């Protein structure tokens, strides 16, 4: 007696399954085309931009930039991403042991080549293999990290809305106004060539500037010379001259101290905007002053206002609020804004820099 075979599925079922497979294949194909299209659009010359310039989105709202192990790391509102140094192509979105969002600072320890990232949830350390995150439960002051610095001795400093913490030898030490800070909240950190640590208080109504030297914090008297009490940025020239970027809303400017006297620069002198958001000195010695609402001004190697040049989205900048800037080891310039990242190739910047200097 012949073996009885199982009945085939009803005819109405077979076309339905085939249809779903065809639909999935079709949608997958569209996805691949879209991804490839986005990559091509990201890498090809973009209309309206100077040759060698590109706008990169994502990343979006960029607050920190760093070159680490041959790649560009960008941190901001959406977290941490890694970019190709040569092309700007997005390589990966970093996923650590804990969520990393609203990245405000990054630094590399030269002692062990580890990467530190400050963000809403605390600080995360990456040794090239694993991530370890520490927060308020581990000794940090409460609140999101606002500022991060690795000093010349390899110690980590972290500022939040409610205090400052110092990590050395695996243990945290916390500082507040009771320990000599001008204010509990610390929104900016900087180390000068003398090893002094500067702290800006941008979350207190009265602002304030503190300095750490000889093992103790104290309010600094430089505040009386600043255009505004909120210290947002600093840089140091080769000759030891210190630049202080200050401001809030439509008030502020730059104060320059050469050791014996002070000079102040404001919008009336040619700054792009009143509030100074970022200060940067490139490999050619030119100084850049980023604003909160009005783009960035290139000052050249001096401070002669006649030679300054302002860059906004009209000139190719991704956005108006400049929050971070980097010149990588190949000479490419990266400018982080609230609307994405601008990359200027080394060759393009060399041509532009020469024309601006003429």
C-alpha cells in the first residue's frame, strides 16, 4: 500500500508566504540603497561649500572633539561616535557599559593612553578594550558632568553643577565653595603651562573664577578684569599670554593678560558674537574665537582686527554655535557646532590660510 503523503498547505497560504519574503527582500534592498546613498552623499563634494570643506551630520550637536588612536571621536547630545580621519565617514556609534549621552568633554591620559569621557551619567574610561563608568555613587558630585580635564600628572578633574572632583590613585576627592572654589558649580577647566588649574563657574548667578595652585583652591582676582564673570574658555600663547573667553547671552568678550597688562576684545573690536563659547589656536599660530550665536572669527597669528575673518553657515560652517574645535595629526580642521560638524581638509585650509594671511 503506497505511503500517504501529507496534504500540501492550502493554496491561499503559499502565495502569502512568498509575498512576505518578496516584501522583505524588497525592503532590505531599499535599506541598502538608502545607506549607500547616504554614505555617497556624505563623502562627495557638497554644493555651496568651498572645495575641501564638508558638513557632517550625524554627529549632531557636537560638544567635544578628540583624536584618539588614529580616529576622530565626536561627543555631544546624541552620545559618542567615531569618524574616519581621512574622509569624515561615520565608522561607529560607541556603546559603553552604561549609556553615554550629552558628552561634554574628552581627554586622553598620556600615562596609560586611556580615554576619559564626561557625560550626563558621569565619567567613562576606555582602555582600548573595555569601558568602565563611574557616577555619583562612586564619589562624583551629583549632576551631569560639565567639564573634564586630565592634568600633566595624569590626575582626572571633573566639574559638575554641585562641585568638583579629583581622581588620583583610584580615590575621589571632592571640592566645593567651602574648600576655596568661587562657586560650587564648575562648568570649565583648564591647565596652564605653570601647572595651575583654572575653574570657571558658569552655573552660578555671580559667576566666578577659581585657581588651584600650591595644593589649594582660591577665588582668582582676574575676574575683575574680565568682560563678563562667566568663564567659558581659555588658551595660552607660546609667550605665556593667557586668553579668557567669557560671556552669557548678548554680553561678554575676550580678556588677554600678558603678565603685565590687560586687553579686552568685544564685538565692537570684531568678534563674531558677544558670548565667547570656545578658544582655539591652530598649528600655524592662528587664533579662533567661537561664539554662542554668530559663528567663529579667525584672527590670524596676531590680534590686528583688520585681518580678521568671520565664518558662519553662509561661508560653510555647519552651525552658528561653535562648541569644539580640533586640528588632527594630518592637519585637517574639525569644527563642532549645534548643527553638526564641519571638516576642512589640510590642503583646503592651507590654501585658505595663505589667502587670509595675504
